[in-house]
């Protein structure tokens, strides 16, 4: 019988992953002061939109192309959409992503009365801030969670393909759960202070051992938690 995922067991999973890898320091990975750069939250949002369903290297290339081509967020919002799509083409789905980027900038500008800043989200509760972001067409729970957790330190668990795969193999999330349901389940089960480090650790485990194809289950974490057919 599968073991129940209590808060204590989630904490133990975190500790076991730390033992296998290393402690996660938010400041080392995302800086000590996310508000130090004006508009940094907006940049995080646009970069996360670019990262949807694409490899990290192509996200980096598309992001560099976007911010090298346009000097300001206003320029990006006002750009011809076909031109913008060509600028970010390497990220894939250029027409959809260019529209999402421009809709996001329009929503931010209208909310702030002209400024391209997401600082107002910091004063909102987590659920309210997530609702605001996901009201933008094309901004789903993963994109919103990345921005809110990485940039504002809010307790939102971003469920990317690695987190979802590992969580389902470990039984932390039901195997038949949708991505939205996976966000909800992990949001309920993971203690607030572990949302960021556990997110990073699950991604590392998914890339290192618990890969989509031919997973290497010869490690103490998989021995303890994984229920996939290779274990």
C-alpha cells in the first residue's frame, strides 16, 4: 500500500534530496533582492513565457534576441506582432508567445496606469496574485508560480515537466492528475518554506536520475520513494 504523504514525509523527502545533492540557497540561484532591478519581475514573466515547452538553451537565445532587439517594454508591446514573432522564433510557437507577451505587457500597463512593473503583486496575497496573472490568456499556473516564487518569494510550487514526472512516480501527486491538479496538490502538501528548494531539487532529480526515458533508479531517493516500473 502506498504510504501517505504527510507533512513530515514531505520534509523527509526534501532532506533526502538535499543529502543526495546539496542544500538549495535561493540567493545563490536568484539573487538576494529580486526588486533591486526595476521591471525585473516583468522580465521574469516574459522569459518564463518564452520557456514554455522549449529547451533551456532556446529560451536563453530567444530571451537575448528579445531584449537585444527592443530597448523598452513599451517597444515590445508596440512592436508589429509578426516582427516580434520572428525575433523570438527560436523559442518555438512564435505567434502564440508573441501574443502572450504583448497581452501581458498590456495588462501590466493598464493595471499600473502606465508603468511596466509587477511590484503591485508583492502586496497581494498568494492566491490573489496568482489569479491576477492567470487571468492573462496564455499565462498558466506554472508560469504564474515561477514568477511569484522565484521573484517575489511567494509559496507557489511551479510544476514543470520534471517536477510533475517525479512527483507522480513518487506518488506525491496522483498519476492521472492534470497539470493544474498537480499544482493544487503540491500547493496543499508542500510546506510554504519548502516550495522553492523542493522545486529545484525535484528538477535536479528529474534531470539526473528520474529522466523521462531510461531512468537510472540506482540511488537512495528512488529506492525510498519511487514506484516506477524501473524501481
